C-alpha cells in the first residue's frame, strides 16, 4: 500500500481498534468562498470528522440534490477551480497529516485538467482517494487504474440496484472503502434507514474485506448512530451544506457564524456516530 491508500487503511484500522464506526464528512470545496471553505475544512477533524470528502465543483452535478447543487454553484461563482481545490488540501496538510481526504465529483473537470497531471498533483497535494460518480468499471482505464498505480485509492459506489452479478465488477478495482448509497436517487432526497441498509452492507462484506461506508439521507445524530451500528462509517454531506446555506447573508456571503454553524453540526453528528455500538 502506498500514498493515500495507506492513510485511509490506517484510519479505518484505528476505528476498528477503537471499536466504533467513523464519520465521513462531505463539504464542497470553495463554498461559499475559498477562505471560509478552508476554515471549515481545517476545523473538521477537531469537530469529529474521521475522513473528509471534498466536493469538486461542476456545472452539471447529475447525482446531487438541490442543496449540493447550490453549493457547487456558489463555489463556481466564487471562482473555484480544480487547482484551487488541490491548493485547499495542500494548506490543510500543513497542519494535518493524518486525516484522509477524498475528492468526490465528476470526471469532466479531471479530464480537462489532464489525468496524468491531475493524479500527480493530487498526490503531491496530499489527497488520498477519489470518488468519481460517472465513471463505471467499464471505463477503469480512464482514471481508476492510473490512480491506483500511483497510490490513490479509487472508491466505488454500490447501490440498492447493484446485484450479486454486478457487485464483483464494482469491487474489482475498488480500494480504500466501498461507498454504499442507501437509496436510489439524488443526495438529500430521503432518509437512510438502518434496517434497509443492514442486509446490503452484510452482502457487500461477503464479497470484500474493505470497510463499507453508508451515505445519502443521514441528517441527524440519531440517524447517524443507527447507520454507524450496521456499517463501518456514516457519510454525511447535505446536512453540512445546508448549515452553510442557512448561515449566509442576503447576498449569499459568509457571515461571522458560518464556520461554527457547520462545525457544530459536524460535532453533533460525530457524537451520534461515536455513541453507536461497534459493528464488530
């Protein structure tokens, strides 16, 4: 294991040793502006984030719900580019060498940047893994395999429609962890139910030794605790993005309470995750 693959593996090993699940926090890079986004990112580990997912702003985020779409538009309006996103991680790494950082988004900005240059710059910035939602296994040569060869984890999504016939293809080149989407649809559209995800998580674990993180529809500490009881991590994004949106002034600018508004929600969800029983 090299590069980000090692940092993600080390974090999940720590969680197993602590007998608990983790909290994976999603925020959009550059939302609502670079300085505020940097302050939020820098504060996530102390607030309870075990893994950070950093969204890459894109003009056509087809799998994202209205809240995350709006966050991406705010970031693009603030002038965020993929280079700015990488620079955010570089600044984060000046004071945190332990927390895994995963970029999440779509292939188009990476393709425009250039795959080889992007993988090299991502590793140099201190990024550990990628979630690229519009690249299926059939297109692994585009980005997945080059990323894996150089030491980046490539984290794949599994969904309720991923049956046993499809699952081996999904898992073949997956590393870091598996992201199980708790329902079919866009982010933030409904609530994740622990009872509904327990069997699919167990099924995935029969096919892989990788940790399984569950996301989509987790907004409260109670729900996070329920998901953490049946998975290796709970992934939360919309709740944090909504906290940003709710703190902005009438012109859409960050207010004095924006950073704390987000980190307080992170802390609340982290307490929920930490209160769950061990997944074993």
